[in-house]
């Protein structure tokens, strides 16, 4: 199996019940930081692009119960899981770079953790601009893995993070895409874009929040699929254990910052 095939399989691909439960929990955690900037009103048409198993779509419905929510994803396996768990979402099988919608039909688009996986982010953002009505908003949540930092540092954990970043890059994705969102949105034709970091800073002396940050990232490492790459899975599981062991470590800290882009059409 090539490095590219391995990367595609082991980075956020599975729909087994444990992985789905992890994604639902992750969505609840992430919404606390990015949800307050997602504005939608009753009756509006909202698209959750790259809805996956529908985890963030569920957050949208919980916090904005009056919207008409559509979820689009390129993978049928993800959509089958979304359909079973989130019947309130109208699901569409579609590539974000060629959306099967007329111009200006959505009031809002939400999208989380898509651009890190695609080779053509501008094509996707252009389509989002096309299907959003003038004055509507487009809300993207993306990663910037360069911000991952532990105090004190741990070279083994950082090496696993680097290996995952390399694999994602080899598969045509970009684990640092968050840094480029301003330029990408402008290239796609958006003139008004507001960027904000969604910063996680966990510290040993705030054990409850520290545990949440550490656990989210440990669970990401533990989700690396053994069937796809046993060696990487083993290294990632060991890194997860080391991360969890830091919880009681006096003076230790965890830093990570994703990026939120909100653009007006
Ligand atoms: C990391 S998951 C994020 C899922 C969901 N947004 C969430 O927050 O849980 C990335 C999703 O993007 C989808 N995807 C990848 N390329 C896509 C494309 N070109 N168009 C639409 N969806 C795509 C994948 O199938 C996967 O469901």
C-alpha cells in the first residue's frame, strides 16, 4: 500500500461506532469554541459542507433548531452513518468543488475540517461563494498543526505529529491550511473575511480543562487505523498514552490553535 493510500485511510476515515462516538464528542467540544461565531436565523437554508457522519450538523441543529439544514459529503459511507444518526439533516452526496445546487440558494454555509484534506481548496471556496446568497455567510473551521506545542516538549509525541503531518501532505492535504485561509478566501473571490484563532491552552493547574484538551488529542492519535498502518498506529497509540500521562505533570501545558474564517458573500 502506498503512503498516499495509507494516509487517506488512516486520517479521519472510519465510520465504525467507536469512531463515530469520538467524532460526536469532538464536535461538542469544538462547538464551544467555534459555535458562538456561527450565526443563523430561523427558516434560513444552511449547508454543512463535508458533513461526514453529521457530528457538527447535529451541533448546528441543537443550537439553531429552526434552520433548514442540508449536509453534503463526497463519501457515501459517511452519509449512511449521518442518515442513521441525524435524520433532521437533508443529505446530499456531492463533491464540494462541484456542488449540485443553483446559485445563491444558501443563507449560510458551515464547514469543518475539510480544506486540510483536499488538493484544491480554492475550487471549494469558489463553489461556496457561488451557492451563497449576497449578504450570506460562509463559516470554515480549519487546522493549523504548526501550533501544536507541549510544555515541557516531548520529542516522541512531536515526532508522531510530524509523521502524521507528512502523511497528510503526501495524500494531497495540508495540515497547516489554517495559516492560509485569508489568501485562499481572497483568491476565491471573497472580499470580506474575518479570521480568528480558536485557541486551546490547557494547563496542569486547571485539571478539568487540561484533561479535555489532552483527551481530545489522545483520542485523535488513538483513532489511527491499525488495519491501514500497524506501525503508525502503534506509534500513535504510544504517543496517546504519553499525552495522557502528562495530566498529573506539574508545570505542564498544552497549546493548539485552529483557525475560524467567517466570510460574507
Ligand atoms: C475530517 S472529516 C470532517 C467531518 C465533519 N465536518 C465533522 O466536523 O465531523 C472530513 C470530511 O470531508 C469529506 N470530504 C473530503 N473531500 C471532500 C470533497 N471534495 N467534497 C465533499 N466532502 C469531502 C470526507 O468524506 C469527510 O467526511
